[in-house]
């Protein structure tokens, strides 16, 4: 399949742009719940929950577990029903999770809140891909996921710094409540501004297909599994390092108590990915190749990340190395373009969500594994050995993921065959 817009009406295209924009804003918003809050509030959460690093990693991974478990249902729903209505429910669930997270009457309700955040957030990214596949021309649609990724990672970077600064004045619970209210404001804008006529043109044709047959078509596709496994490790610099360990690691390495300073250094991971994803996507379009860009990029990312972790550098050089590693890890965004290009058009939502499910479920596993390594190899006064072994594991994963590219289909070649047929 290549990206072929199925919506021609100017009014519907306008509505589609609005839904795509709201989906992108929601994707930015959920990054605050997923990444910024837990990384900035790490010490407070650890003290409140009375847990060690491994247990706190498992608690944080509840978000990714819920996010991952929802991905196939998300794709099926987006392929069949109103994107606006589904997105509205998702935003409401995520915002409610933020507020419940703040009031925490009990440990189990805090866990429930984390699950609700993950369930709501699971709709954001795939919604943007679904709308792009319906409306945008091929040159735009193949870049659209990287644009959304850029917006999200910039929000995660600025959000972590901002929350770290605000946290010096306000308790973390008040900040979480404010984020929940921000989510409900986003929901009100979506319901008030966006019309619902876009979706009605899509549903009839898709509903006639057999949902189980469609799911089987996706999960039996070997290339989708390869793309998902690749994305687990390519995204680990964000899902594990930046989202969870970076601030505490940097504070320990450079002996600072400033959350905002540590967030500024660790946040270059988000900025690097924000630049790398669209640039590598565009470069891939120019060269008309996907998998070899993905392969070489991750090898470079592994080398640069290893140098940053195991070298002894000033904070500036350390940040530059992290930026470059994340820049090349931005090739992860190409897995979604490849998934869409190699599957039938009616399955774009299901295929994208399946790959995203593997990515996020793998991220939850990696968080738990790295948290366990940190607990085993750390002492109460020194966590550096545990951190370095954990991050060595991530670097090895990047190399492993690059080798998977050898067995992948190159979606540009598949796209050309589809067009010829």
C-alpha cells in the first residue's frame, strides 16, 4: 500500500486537519503524564510509595503495560468508528487518571490512575497516523508521524524542565491536578471546534470486513513483528533512559541537586529525537530506502550512547553525545511509515497500533529489567555501577535492533510494486 488520500472534499480535509492537530496536541499532553511527571517526581513517589528502584520501575511501567494492551483495540476502533468521539473519550480518561493520581486515597488507586493514563494515552499517536493515511498525499503522510513525534518530544523536554521548576514551589500533587484540568480543557476544545463529518465517510466500507480476519492479517505478518522488535530498542533511549532514569543518573554523576538542570541535560534526548525523526524520514524519502537507514542509524546511536555513558566528559560534551545518539535513534519513526506502506489501506490503524503495542510493551519490560539491574548492582550511597550496567544493556539492544533490519522488507520496494499493480 502507498499513502493514497481517500478524502477529497475541501471541507472534510479541513476537518481532518483539525482532528490531526488535536490528536497531535493530545500526544504532546500525554507525554507530560507519561514521562515528565514520573521522572521529575521520582524521589517523592519513591518516598510516598515506600518502594525500592525495581518496585518503582514496575509501578511506572503500568502506564506502558496499559498503553500496550490497548493498541490492537485502538487500531480496530479507529479503523471503524468516529475518530473525534474516540479521541474525546481517550482524552477524558487520561485527564481523569492525572487527577486520581494526585488525590491517591490508597496505593491501589494510584496504580489504577497510572493504568488510566496509559489507556487514554494509547489513542493519541495512532490517531494521527490514521488521519494522515486518509487525507495526506504520500510525501506529506510519510513525514507526518515524525512531525508528531517531534512535537511530542519537544513537549516532553520542555515539560520536564518546567515541571522541575514548578516543583520547587508547589507539591507534586497540585501539579498533577493542574495537568488533569489541562486535559479536560483540551477535551472541551476538541468537542467545541471540530465537526464530526470526517469519520462518517470512512466507516461503512471498513465495517463490512471481518475484524478477526483483519487482526490475523496483521499479527501473522512477519515484517510487522520485526518492525515492532526494532522499535522497542530504538525507542529505549526515551522510554527507559529519558523517561525514567536520566534525571537521577545525571544528578548523581555531576553531583547536582537541581532537577531543572538535570532535566535540561537529559532532555536533549527528546530534542535529538525531535530533529532526527523528520530529517531521517526526509533523507529516507530522498534515497528511496527505509531499512538500511534504520540499520545504520541505530549502530551510530549505540556507539554514541555508549561513549556518553562510559566516557568521562563535561556536562556539555555529555549532552552533545546524548543529542547525537537520540538523533540517530529517531529512525524509529520509520517503523510506522513502513508498517503503513506494507499493509492494505483498510488496516493502517490496526497495523500501526500493533507495532506501537510491541514497542510500548517492550518498553515496559525494559524499564523493569533496568530497574532490577539497578537494584542488584547499586548500594545505598552509589547507584553508578547499576546505572552503567543497565545502560550497557540498552546499547546492546540498539545493536541487536539494527541487525533485525537485514530480515525486513524495504517498504519503498513494496510500495513501488503496489503502485505498478
